[in-house]
C-alpha cells in the first residue's frame, strides 16, 4: 500500500503543473511546493519532484526565448512593408494590416501552439509513468535543481 501512495504522490507532483492554467507561474510554483513537502518521504518522490520542477523551469525558459526571438520579426514585418506610410514629422502611424503581416503572426502562433501541446503531452506522459512507478525523465530538460 505504501508503494501505491508513493506513486499517487509522484503523479500529483507531475500533474500539478496544470495549475499554470489557473494562475501565473503555477506550473512552476505548484510542483515546487508539492516536491518540497513530499521529498523527504522517499527517494522516488524526490527524483520525480526535481524532474517536474526542472522541466517546468526549462519549458518556461524555452517559451520565453521563443517569444524574444519572435518580437524582432513581428516588428520588422510591420515596418518593412509600411515604412513609406509613416509620417515622421508628427509620428502618425498609418498601418494597413494585411495578409503579409498576418502570415508571420500565424506562423508564430502555430509554433507556439505546437510547443504548448508538446508540454501538455509530456506532463501527461510523466504523470502516467509516475503513477505506474516508473522513474520518468523529461527530454530537453536543463538540470537547475540537482
């Protein structure tokens, strides 16, 4: 019975990442709190808690970097097409948002959607594996907590 409770707690540590849908940085804070409260109970919970927290921090870093990379392209696509429509003497911007600019936004949106979907799938897989008692390792995770 102790093994079943341990697996359930590991499952809850991983699945608590979905708290990020309810409040900002919940996908990091909630697994961190769960791991801190359960890490002394077993080595398995300690390992799975570290893995969950490391993945969620890495995931946030990857999404942040993807957003930072997108910003220059978004601004550049707006100004490259409309540099003749800007009145520099009194800074009146007269933009016509058309399909050329919309394509870049939709392209980024689809990449961001894929990244979010992959994150959701990985959390679900880790939760199921932890529930079965397997020691799951997330791919592309930076080990912030060792």
